[in-house]
């Protein structure tokens, strides 16, 4: 609509009025058909939950029983939210093995992920050689403080998630 | 107003209104950064003469993350999640642009199946992005239900992408050398079903919005960006095609395997009484592009070959010394990636030419003389994503 | 296909002071470019736009790159014409990094207006005769030019501390450094 006033004949004026009304009624008819013709698409969230696809990238879970402390995940992470450190295994101690048979030559002393920083890109899980680090399907982990978003995967509370996510009991290889 | 509180002094009326001496002056109006009609955090400083815009100065940078600096400290794979976050409504197309630049320098052969999947997902993403543009544009102009219908269809695409990549919006799906996950026959069948259903939907949108007299009156002859202006500013995509220029990189300079598909480049032709280059033309180009995308997707579904989805790429990507400038056609326009490498495992410089940056700069020239409500229609019609403008 | 050698000759014939030469890429996969003298950039831009032999109607992007001894400013020109579509990169090197100056070409290509502002904002190249020479992405009172390689983030901005220690999570970042102390403390605790 330009700001200069255009002169319109009476016929054109009524014609455009007619067009305005009919085209709107046509549109209203389409919306009206939605009243009965369509199934509701919105999901009433807390009562009904959509099942996520198996590879959905939600909260990270590291199965420390299979982690060989190789540091690959921390290197691949583009936002540096994985803090991992380890010490060499003391001489003479028996070297435990992961589920796929890789020897765990290092003792994991710290495995912390700051999920407040995590960008859920999935690069860390693709480089993991023993597939211990995976994206779980947990998405309800809102917290009150940013500090609560930090997960220590060596703590007993987090290890207790393992049966739910991996489907195996933790073995506590140390 | 001196002497008001001096006791005993008589207060006389100091002003008398003389209507013939009244003059108006420009009123500065700050639109944004938090304003529903600016599609993000765009701030436009408008000087208005009553209801008419006299000047408009767009201010950007509220979403600036300096992703270009970040990427100088990341390896080539780690940049992809950051590229996603530029244009979060067209993430697949952005990834494709960046990955093509890396692959061009690397000289990687991408398997045929991966190429087909790339074309498939980027065309689906184009539809999803245009649906968003369509929905929010109708919302800007006062129609609410098209927004819901558009989101309903977009949801189907996002659901497919979630199954493919694991994320709904920021996929990290297209990798250097191929794609992350393979697409299953079941998913392809769902895409075919979506295509059949979507053509019906498009007809519905046409009656609901495009042919609506009120919508036409709001958008026709408004915000005219003609071909000359588009060239001067370097505008691309639906803005340039809305100005009647048949310029689409997928046809002019085909990348990936776009040369194997048949499709038309829709341009504004001024039907339904529109001026070429106005808001309605840009809008109608987007609507036509969606049906062209459906055409391409149909061809992908018939032509797709089986095979591997990842080419041979070394574990640590190191590019040769040099630079490339690669352009791809994104939903909003041409994305240009200027990648400079010094032979290390990290980019030396990554410059992104974002189409929206160019289009926002055009607002200052289009705005003068428009009504404020028409200015809102103009902002909506160029379909900006501020994440891409500010990077 | 556009022959860069011919184009460089053409630029030299139009603007003799440009000293245009082709910067051939070392690798075949990379792009070649034409380099011109920084002082002649405005004349070169004019001659590229207004000629019939190599008309370039669009300036796509201005991309600055910071190198140790100079700043390179790349202008990507293109011709959006279906029968005659081509593009090329024009380079110019600004030697003096502390006082980097170029002539603005926004009078020739309107697209250069915002692109030059971004180049100034990110790399600190000043463009003479620019109509609206301000920062564009960073705030007006920001210090430094972020895309320079030697850029250091300012410590305090408008009384706000940039990257305050409380948010940097040093406890977890420096866990490995403090590892010995931690293990000692743990063994002590277990002995007790």
C-alpha cells in the first residue's frame, strides 16, 4: 500500500470489497475444516511423552567401566566441556579389560562433563574407541544452578544410571 | 518555566496554541532488539514523520559470537557444529556449504549415495526453512493459523532429521567426506509420503494466504527491491529472484550433483497484479521454490543408489596451503565460504558471506517513504535469520 | 571460464598504477587471484564495474585476512549474468598493520558499505571516504580488532569483568595439575 492516495472508481471499490470478503471466507473454510477433520498434533507433554529415536543426542553418559582414558573425547570437543585426567596404573597391578577386550592401562581419576557448556554435537561419541561415551535419551535434567549441570561420571550416583542406559550392571573396574 | 515557585508572582499562561505555526518534527522510534516483527535481535532505528518512515538505520551485532574467530582454534570437523549455529533454520545447507569448501581443498571423492542423501536433506531443509518463512510472514501480517499449519508440516521434516542425525535443529550430519548416518528404505518411503501430502498442503496455503485479498494488499507494491538495487547490494536468493532475475547457483554453477536433476528456477513474473521486486514477489518465489524442491526430492527418491556413505578421509584433516571461495545456494540466498589454510590442522581464516547480512543492509534504502506497518512487511519478506547476520 | 591473465592485463591497461599480477595457487584445488596495489583499489573497482569487456556488476564479499606482516583484503567480484557468469577474487595487501588504510569503494559498489564496516570492525582496516565508518558487529567502544591474530580480549568492559574466574571452572580444568595433592589427600583420608 503506497502512501499516495489512488483514485478508485465505485465499481473497483466494491469489487475489491467483494474479493476481500470471498477470499477470506475461502481461507476461513480451510481453517474451519481443521475443527473436526484433523487429529490434534500437539502432545500434552508431562502426561504424554514422545518416544525419542534411538540415536537422539541427549545427555552424555560415560560408562567408566569401559573408559580407557584415551583423551580422544576431550580433544574432539569443540567447546572444551570434557575434563578428563588419569594416572598410569601402578606397576605389578593386574590390568583390567573393557567389555571389548581393550586393556585399561590408565587409572581414570577424573571424568567430568559440564553439560551447561555441551553443545550436543556428538563429535566426542564418534571418536570414542571403546564406545563407552554415548548420548543417552535423558532430556529432563533442568537444574537450579549451573554448577548442578556438571556431572562427575566417577561418582556413585552417576554410575548408578548404567543399568538404565546401557542395560548392564556396573562392575567397578578400578 | 522560571519563577514558578516565587511566592506572590502571578502565573500567566505562557503558551497559546497557534495551529498555523505548529510544525511536526521527526520522531525517533526504536524498533527492536526484542520485537516480534524483527525476527530475532535486529534493532532498527526509525525516524518517523507521523506514520511514514523517513530514515531507517539497522543496527546488528546483538547475536555476535565471532564464530569466525572460534573456528580458527578448532579442527576442521569441529567447525561444523558452529556452522550449524549460524543459520539455525537452514543448518543442513550451511553444513553443505562449509563441507564443500573443505572437500574442494582436500580433493575428496564423495560416494554417490552420500551425494544423493546430501541433496535430499538440503532440499528438505529448504522446504522446512521456507515453511518457517511463510508461517512467520503470515504471522507478521496478522494471520495466525498458517503459522500452525506450516509448523505441522515442518515438524515432519524435523522428525526425519532427528532420526537421521539425532538432533532436531543443529544436526552436525553432513561430514567431510560424506554423511554421518545412512538413510533407511523406511525413511525414504516416509519422504515420498511427505511429498505427496505436501503438494496438497501447498495448494491449501495458496488459497489460505497467497490468494487472500488482504494479504495481497498488504504486500503488493510494498518494499520494492528491483534488479538494479539487488546488483548494487549483492543480494541473492529469493530477493534476487523476486526481482525477476533468473539466478540460482544450483543451475548456474551446479555444485554437488545438482546438475543431474531437472528443476525450474522460479522467478517473479508480476502475476496477480504484483510489481516485480515487491514483498509479494519474494513471497511467491519462496512458495514456488518449495514445489521445485519437492520435484528434486522425487527425483532423488527414484535415482538414489546404494553404496557407502563415507569417503576416505584421514583421521586428522590437513588442508594444503591456499584458499578457496565456495558458494552454495541456501534457503535465504548464496552462502559463500572463504577458507584460508596455512597447511595446519586448523583453518587459518574462515570468512562467511552470509546472504542475510546483505539483505539487512538493503533495509536502509527501502524504508524511506513506507508506512511503519509496510516496513514490518518488508522485514518479514526478506526472511532474515539474525544468527547468520551476526555470526 | 575467465582467464585471469587476460583480466590482469585488462586491469593494467585501464589502471596502469594497479600493477595487477596473478597470484597463482600452489595447489590445483585452490583458487587463484589477482593482486593489485592498495592505492589503486578505487580506480580498479571503477574500471571493473564500468566496462563492456569484463563487466562485474556484483561485489559479493570483502574478506580480510591477517598475516604476520600484512593484512590482505580480498574482494570477491562476480557477474550475475546468465550468459556471462564469472567471478574472481581481487587481493590487495596492506603493509602497515598499525595504520592500515584503504580507499573505500562504497561509492562504486553499495555492497561495500557494510562489508567494509565489518572489515574495519574485525581487522582494523580503515576505509577512507566511507559514508558511515563505524563498528558494525562489536559495540562502538570495544577495544581491539578480534580477527587479528595477536588479539587479546579486554579484561574489563564497561565495569563488567570479561571471563570472570568464578565462571571459568578452574577446579576441573586444573585437576590434572593438582592430581598429586589430591591423591595424597585421598590416601591420607583412607589411612585414617
